[in-house]
């Protein structure tokens, strides 16, 4: 995941250690040591996400057109 996402809302497709795939909306706080440290909107809590388990990531536009 690129550093440019730090501070942004991002939607990710994530595969956990058991192989379960989920879609998460997160606010990226920092990226280091192979992990994305972020606030998980649905869980309402900070969470680490391993970069090698993020299958896809794209910014979320919160503004209506």
C-alpha cells in the first residue's frame, strides 16, 4: 500500500490468517514494518493490517457529486 494513503479513507479487500476475505473501510494512520496501522470504521477501533494480506485498496471519496 502506497504511503500516499496515510491520512485518507481507503476501502480494502483483506484476507485474514484463516483465509476469510472481507471488505473494510479504514482511515490509514501509518505504514511501517509490513503493516498498515489504521482505524477500522466498522469495528470502531484501531487495527493493524498486514500489507501482504491486502488484496486490493482504493481511496474512498466521501463527497457527493
